[in-house]
C-alpha cells in the first residue's frame, strides 16, 4: 500500500463527496443531541455551503493508487457564521465569541477515513497537514469539531 496525500483545489471538491456523505451518515448514527438535524446534512447541505461561506478553504485527500480513501476539510471563516443554527444546539456556540479577538476563526471541521484504512496513521497525517495550514495564518484562533464514538476515543 502506497498512500499519497494531495491538497486539492475547491473545484475538485466532488472527489470527496462519497466520503463526506459517509461522515454525515456516521454522525447521524451516533448523534445524541438533536439527531433530527443530522438527517438533513449531506455533501450538498454542509460541505458546499461551508466552502462558499469561508474566506479560505483547505481540502487534503489521501489516495491509495487512484482511489480517494480519506480527506480532511478545514477553513478560515467569519466567526459569526457559527452564531446560530447547528453551531448553537445547546444554547452555546462552539466557542465564546467574546474570547476570539479576530473576526475570523479557523476550523478543522471534517475528517473521514474509509473503513479498512483506519489505524494506519492516515488521520494523523491529515490532521498535521490541516494544523500546519491553519497555523500559516496570523492571529487566527482555531478549533476542531469532533464527533467520535467511545471506542474511537479509547483508541486515541
């Protein structure tokens, strides 16, 4: 197995459509807070709007030969995008807006690895590449959106 990593331009985002839908299905299956919200989340309703609302986007893929087997999506976006809707399910935002002095925040919001390729270090490479990209911006606070089951958390 020879895994290659590649940063792709926004115009090639459809390369991750199936993986993104796999992530959304997984999140719906484990949701404990407002699981009904996840029924409406798919590539077209989550990934594409996020790409359009962000100031900067970063999509990195992992490939085994020509097959895309994993991806990570990060962005730099105006912080107030996260002030309503899904981001405030518990009446609290993902972060304290007053604590973020800049107008923009960085977010690693999606990472997904096909079954059969997990526990091989691919996620660590995608994470490191995403963090390196976010750290290339000055004065940006960043955060992660994490949804994982107990088994995965124990393995980490």
